[in-house]
C-alpha cells in the first residue's frame, strides 16, 4: 500500500502518515457463480445491458476491425539497438563510409580519428584506440573494412569492459543508495526506474524525497512511488538531510531492503551547493554508520565530455561509487563511455535508452558494443575482389 510521511513543524521526528485511498469492491457486488474458486475475479452488477441498434452495432464492429493492433513489446536488446541508432550512424555508419576502399592506410586512420572524436570518445580514448588499430593492422595484416571494424569493436570492448560491475544490494539491510546529479540529468526518473528494477529482484524499496530544493521534485517522486506501489518519505519544505535521516529510520523499522535517497540537483561549479550534498552524506553516515552503501551519479549522455567534469566534481564532494548514464537514445554519442573509462573510471551500474519504466537496465559491455556496431541499413559496403581500387 502506497503512502508517504509528511513532515510537520516541530520536533524532527514528528511525522504523520497520509494514506492514499485504496480501491475496493462494492459491498453489493454480485456473488461468484457456483463452482467458482477463491481466486475467481469478483463480478460486479453494473445494471442492465444495453443492446445497441443494428446501425450502431455495425459501426461499432467496423471500428473494432479498424482499431490498430498494439505492437508486441520489444526486448531489451532491440530497445538498446534502437536507442543507439544515432550513435551507430555516427560511428558505425561513418566507418562504413570510410571503408569504401579495400586498402587500409594512414589517410583512412586519420579520418577514423575524426569520426571517433565526433562520437564523443575523447582525445585520450581515441588515441588509445588508434594505437591499438595500428598495432593490429601491421601485426595481423588487416586489409578489409570488416577486419578493421572488428578490431575496433574488440578494442572498444576492452576499454569499457572494466566498467561492467553489477550492483549487489545483498550486503546490508537496509541498503542505502544515495542518488546525485545535476538538474535535467534524469535523476528522479532514474530513481523510479530503479525502484521498479529492485522490486523485480524481489526487494522491498523505500524512496526518500531529499530534493527539497526543486518544487516539483517531491511530487514527481511521489508519482513514481504510487506507480511502483512503494512508500515515499517526504516533507513540503525543510532540510534534505533530515528527510533522508527519517527515511532510513523508517526503513529500518519496517524491514525495507533498499532505500533510494534523492538529493537536490547541483552544478559542480556551485561549491556551496555541493557542500550541502556532502552534508547529506555525513547525515546518512550518522543514521547508519556503514552507509551510504552506494553513491550513484546520474549522467546525461547528451552532455558529451562535460560528463567527465561532473564525475570528477561529484566524486570529490561525495565519493561516487557508481554511475547511471541516461538518454543514450537521444543525440548522445555512445563513445562517451570510452572517455569515462579512460579518464575517470567508475563502475557503470545502469544505462538508459528510453522513457519507459523498463528502459533502464544493468550495463553489459559486450551487449553495448554489439548494438553499437550492428550494420547500419543503407550504409556503403567495403569493396572487395580483384576489381577493387586501392
């Protein structure tokens, strides 16, 4: 049953439970037919049936025939490929256009360097990938486009594979996860999706609306709580640390498995505001000496190389232990993961490629690379055979 605690003025531990209405079956509902089991759905008397006139019936039948059939739900792999289509066109499609010749030479590698930089791989990762490709080119005597693209995919996987570290929440109860990030990164939405994910793992979840700075954040988190049928600890105004402190105590009293604590969105350049997030971390440690057990930074993939600056700034303030990268289905370039892996590696717990509640999933490096290098429809193919021009 969903509910939330609203903070009153007065002592810090005074709180009132405001339950949400629960839909129930009317008392005069028709009894179940003879032979129906206890699991049979209740039958509710809604009055006499209305028989439509012949013309109305034909119109209704025609409408039913023309009503579109809902498309089957796509798998995560299909959604990942669709979400990375823009990146794939930039990276994979760019490579395909470069490889419209048989011979691999330095001019082609220079053009490849520009393609990787445009895919947000960053200077460090791009240089590393090119060095690896040059070594493979000479050592393995690569000649065709497929060979070079396969070598690039292997090198990219080797860079980002260390980021693949699934989050294990079984070590503590409650397991306290502090969520940070700038406004607009998808932080609050990611919390709602994480709640759904942990519920699917059989875990009970409690949400703490610690973003008291943004007016709509509390209502947004409460909406996610209602959608997932989980409790949200919130107050209309006040100190974010106090809200999270109360949430931890409530989770401990109720035997909750996971606490997801939202915090106010902060720009890494606002040092005085970053200090407030550091205060939240200290208060969590007072409520639970072993906590927080995970500090997740939510990054918007569309910001490109600015993501590196955010990781460094938030890590200095609160000690980031994991990342969530969202909006990879937008104008983002998936190469930013390579930049993060080379310059400020942090475990990449989850990636998001859509607005759906299931569009946030644990990061798997091989799955990501395979989706990134899937052939782009209509892209030029490499020329092979005796008639090819060098």
